[in-house]
């Protein structure tokens, strides 16, 4: 009689199909963030009237010049100048990672700001400082087209969308500069409300829009430091890239 051999090795079929448990966790994280964003947006709508009234009582505030400075010099053209300068600096220093970061910031800024501008062109919401009766007019008001008229383009904020999209690569890909990016985004939110150009809900909607578009752009484009293995390069926690300085943060 011939003895039968029992194969105790794991089959290739079982070994070639590992269980991926990260997808449900990642999907749940996005759902939780979406619910949080919805709650914050609803809360912003609820405080619109009170905040707008409070801003009108602060016309002579000593903080007004700062708000006007930020809201004017942090617009899309100036952000593109900053990205161009950083790209040129990276080219001069022979740092392709800096160049890629600058181009990603410019792309994210343009997509987020452009998306917000496209939406606000059709919502027809009046700005807080508009002489027109507050409301949502869509494309027409009183039998006239209001498309392209600034006083009917409040929701969402194009400035905030562009600013948040601009800093998202810094927030996701760097250590030290991420806090500067967060501070800049919040400063833009404050300036647009404090100058009377936007309701709080306008800025909150653009904040969420800029974060989503920035995350999608950064996810589509790999981190500029993902392939770096040079000496002295620190890895940002959970992001797979070192700090912007190229040294451990």
C-alpha cells in the first residue's frame, strides 16, 4: 500500500487574498467628518444673523485695518505669486520637492477657489453689507439677471475656498508649516466675516469645500517627499513625507 501524503502548507489561494481592514475604517472616518461638517454648517447658519449684527457694530474697530489687509492681499492672484516664488526658490536651490509642493498648492488653490466662485455665481445670496434686502435670489432678482454681480455672490466665499485649498498641502504634507497654514486659513475666515463681505455660513461652507478639494488633490498627487531617503530627513507622522525643511521637525 502506498502512504498518502498530507500537505500542511497554506494554499496560495488563501495567502494571495489578505483581508484589507483599512477600507471600512477609512470609510467610517470620512462619514464622521462629513457629519461633523454638516453640523458645523448648520450651526453657522443659526448664528448668521447675530454675527452679522455684531459686525455692523464694529465699524470703527482697531482690527479693521488688519482684516482689510488680509482680505485684499490674500486673494487668488497674490497666492499664485507666493506659489510662483516658492517654486522659483525650489528651482534655484535644486529642490524638486519644493517645486512640486508649490505646484500642488497652486492647483489646489485654483480648484477650490474656482469651485466656490462657480457655486456663488448661481446661489444669488446677498452679502451682509449689501443694500439689497437679504436673501437668496438665484440668477434673477426683480426680473433682472444678477449673475456676476458682486453683491449677490456671498455663498460660498471664494476667498476662503482659495486660501484653504492653498494651505491644505502644507497641512497634510508638512510638520512645522502646517500650523502656519491652519492659522492662515482661519485668519482668512475671520477677515471675510469681519469686513462684512460674508456671513459665517459662507465661510464655513468654503472651509469644508477647500478641505475636501485639498485632500483630493493631495491624495491624487503623491507627497513630494514620498521617495526621499536622504540623510537627515524626518518622516511626518502618518503622511509618509518629511518636514518641509528636509530635517526632522
